[in-house]
């Protein structure tokens, strides 16, 4: 019910059904306080539906988009993702902030917002409160960026569609935010920003592999007998992304698979939201906003300089 309501509301309020699902989930969990009978369903939603959604998410990746970008643009995207996540972890270490929260906000900023946060959360198994905070912070700045980044881009790069599109595509989190900001300048900027964003989403594959590796290595250091291994749903994610890119999955089927993945992800995030308590959100929210602002500001500065130098 929460997931279906979120899909309907997202047609009117353009902040994404995933974000709305978490918000509605939090409201439901805190106001109505579902009893023990709901716990098993919530657990299934946030665990099994989430990992299935991530696996199916692979079909939405298209590695052939790389051929539309020059080597310079690919270098900028890789550097932006790596430096943004690295900066988040460094800021967190220097300020003593929670490492998982820093990683979630860093990955959300660096790659693709809520989807990246959900994928990383499925690997590191952190608290649901941190997921709710991360998604809220990322979408707060992403929504503001729809209006702010085009103004910044045109003031820095004037009428250069390539430069403007590159900045928009590397600094806004959701595809909808990127297209809204890019096409608000002109059609060519919108197209450039969208292609850059699509390439940036592809970085989700190496990032979750790296996070999985370090998660496994950390378990071994802590004395866990578990071997370093890649979770099955991550393997499925990679295989499906390759299958979709090389045409093994029929093009007529892809929209239905993507819709199913989105529906499962929205349902999973509704379950995550229902376990978030406002008390925890208020305690960590203010700190997370400053963290998110710092990471996003650094990302914008770094990408602007890199685009100016390389493109």
C-alpha cells in the first residue's frame, strides 16, 4: 500500500517514488506503529525484495553508452566518483562521524542517489536510520541542484553545452534531476548531461564490488570465519547488466524488468522507512545535512575544476 501510494504521489511531486516511500514508511511506522504481525513482512521487504531489486537493476545499465563519450569525459566521471566517495570517508574520519553514514551519503552523491544507497546498504547491512537519513539528505540537495547547478554551469562555462552538460551530469544524483536541469538550458546540454549521467550510473558496478571486497576483508580481520566473497545478488546484477548491454535480454522485455525492479525497490524502501524512528532521525539528521553539504560542495568544486582543465 505504501509503495503503490508512493508511485501515485511521485507523478505529482517530482522527488522520486523511492524517497516518497521512505517518508511514508517513516510516517506509518512512527504514527501508527504497526504491531508484531507486520515485522516478518517488513523484514522480507527490506531484505529479499531489496536484493532482488538490485539484481534486476542490472538490466537498466547499458555499457554501450560509453561509446558516446570521449576518453576525457570518462576520466572526469571516474575521477569524480572516486574522489567524492574518498572525500566522504576522509571527512567522516576527521570529524569522527559514522563511517557507514559517510559511505552511504558519499556513494549516493557520487553515483545515482537512492539506488546507490540501497545497493551499498544491501552490502554493508547498516542501520535503517542511516539509510533514511542518507536518502533524505541526498534528495534535498539534488532537488535544490535542479535550479542551482544550471546557474553555476552557465556562469562558469557560458554557452558551452559540453561543459554545462558535463557539470550537470556529474553533480546531480537522480536521472530526473539531471534531465530537468540539463534541458532547462537547451536541448544539447540536456542530451550531454543525460549521457554523462548514464555513464556515471555504470560506476555502481565497480563500487559495489569494491565495497563487497572490503566488507569481506573486514570480517576476516574481525575473526569471522566467512570468506571474502561477492554476494549472489551482486553477481546477478553484473551478469544482467552485461546481458542487457549485449542484447541477450530482448529489448521488448527490458521495460517490464526495469518496472519490476523499481516496484521492488520502492517496496523495500517502504519497509526500511517503517523501521526508522523520528528520534534517531532528529539526532543524526542535522549532522548528516552538514556532511552532505560538505561532500556535495567539494564534488561541485572538484568537477568544475576538472572539466575546465580537461574538456
